[in-house]
C-alpha cells in the first residue's frame, strides 16, 4: 500500500459485514422475544437452549458481534493510520468518516420518531442536545438524560478509541508482543476491579483491548492457515458449548471476537468470486449507517406487528424485511 493511499482490505470488509449481520440478527431475535411476536416461543428451543440466543451457553450473539466489530476496527484503523501522512490527517479522516453519517442517521431517526409519536418531549433537558452534537449521548445514556435515538453509544466509544489510537500504534509498532502482554494484564486487573457503575460493554479501556488485537494482527502480518482456523473453531466451540460460570463474560468476549475474526479472515479467501466480492464491498461501504440505524429501525417495524402473530415463516420474512430496510438506510454512503 502506498503512502497516503488507503485501500479497502477485503478480509476486513468481509469481517465487518459478518459483524453487522450477527448484530442485526441478535437485536432482531431479542426484540422478537421482547415484543412477544412469536406464536409459540417454545418451538424455538433446541436441547433446552433457546434459538433466540444463538450465542451459546456463555455469551449472547451480541457479545460475538460487538467484539468482532472492535477487533475489525483495530485492523482497519491500522491501515488508515499507516496511509495517513500525519496524525492530523488521521484524525481528519476519522472525523469525516464518523460525524456526517452519524448526523444524517440521527436526523432521519429524529424526524421519523416525531412523525410516529407526534412528539420528542420526554422531559429530557435541552442542554443534553450538546451530548447529541458531540455524538456521546448514547454512550453516557446510563448516567445522564439524553436524546439518544440511534447507535450513539458506539459512536462515543469509537471516538474515544480513535483519540487514543496514535498512542496504541506507537506502542504496538515498537514492541507488539510486550504491548499485548502488558495490556492483557491491565485488562484483567481493570475488568476485575472495575470501579464504576457504568456498563463494562461500553468502557473504552476494555474495548480498546479488542482493538489492540486487531492492530497486532495487521502489524505482525500473519496469514491465517488451516491450523489457525482449526484452533479458532475449537476455541469458539468450547465457548459456545461448555458452560464456564466461573469466567467473566468480559474475559470470554475478546477471545470469541478474535477467534471469529481469524476464522472469517481465513474463510474470506473462499469467497473472493467477483460477484461475491462486489456485494461484500458494497454492503461494507454502507455498514456504518446500518450499524447506527438497525436497532432503531427494528423497533419501529416490530412496534407495528401484533403480538403472537408470527410463526417460523413469518419470522423469516420479517427478518428479510428488516434487512432490506436497514441496508436501504445506508444507500448513498
């Protein structure tokens, strides 16, 4: 890759689309259950495990999806940073890649909600619109009143990681293995003694470890072999099927995210036909607005479906409708 030239890397785009599909499926199934849309929820159980939670016995599907997203983000940011002429250029690219799409997504959701609810006044103070402008309202939504509508928590978390990224890059560039070991120790200590009444899933320092894993993969320039893919499958299988109540969810999640990323990196070589590649790159290009809008749109659609009205065929058709609407929201990105 030439200096000042960022080329979209196929295995990263492939993993990005997979992360989005997993996340959409997770929120779709969760909202199906929450809204009570299934005629017979027991029909979606296999061996005592609900098919509405396809993550297995330890993690939800959302854990896999978000971890994969952050690992993939770490790999992608490495290419963006390496291609930028300086730190200022890197920040400019990231800001232009985040804020315009976020503002468009929020504005669309805002007016759609006004049209449907006839109001947006829920007693939230006007000053909290400042948090919306900064893109951190969803991220701080647990501790402050906000007007969050779309995937703002993700925007806030990513902005924090982007801000710290040059520091991570310098450390990984000089001593990647030492950096991973030191950060692993810090990650374990921070997760164990976590001092805040704030969701660990939104914590920048914990998520930064997943980003670091993606960075190291690119920095070391390793190619995933059959052996690496086999180890990934084994790890994912154990996490999926072997109950480990003594291990924190937030410790298993990065392992699952990295394992899934390595497996998808390997599998991407088998899906490089021209038509498939073109489709993957197209959907990857519209993935960020879809990330932001998907949960909002799923809720909008499901609010209008009668309770206990869907069977298996209806659920599948509803999922197809949701996918169509979500990706249509990203057209023109």
